[in-house]
C-alpha cells in the first residue's frame, strides 16, 4: 500500500476536486493543512529536484502571496526557495501530494492521479 501525504487547503477548489477524487477512489491519505503546516524542507527539496527544469512550477503563481513577491524565482538558490516556501504555505502549488516520500504531484490533474493510483 502506498503512503500518501496530502497537503491541501480547504478553501481551494482544486484541492477539493483532488480530495473528492481520492475519496471516490478509496485512496487512504494523511491530510495536512498546507497553510498551517507547509511540507517539510525534505519534501520541498524533493519537489525542486523533481521539477528542476521549471522551479516556478512549485509556486502557487496565481495566489496573492506570490503576486506580492518582488524577486525573480529563476535567480534564487534552491536553499532560498525552500526557505521562502517553508515560511508561507500559500506560496506552494496545491494540492501538494507526496507518494511514499519519494514522488511529488503538484496541483490536480486527473490523469496524473489515475496513472499513480490505478
């Protein structure tokens, strides 16, 4: 059985869609409010490694928190990005799903969920 950690925000409509899909497909997961408890630095680093070709992908670029930032993500070090994200869960692309502590799925795309859980 896969160990699933599901970082989500209940006010996020995309997160609610992902939650509904997981529940309908009887996927067991540990729910964590991404705002109250952002992913660990290890999980953020894993996401940055997995999405290294596009660092911006790990950020919630549509959110107000992101739009208020005044720096270029592409010029930041991995360490600085992790520091920024671990201090503000609203900056992180959500939902942020961790599979077996080794794979990250950012956002919700039903085909990604199907390929990882079916």
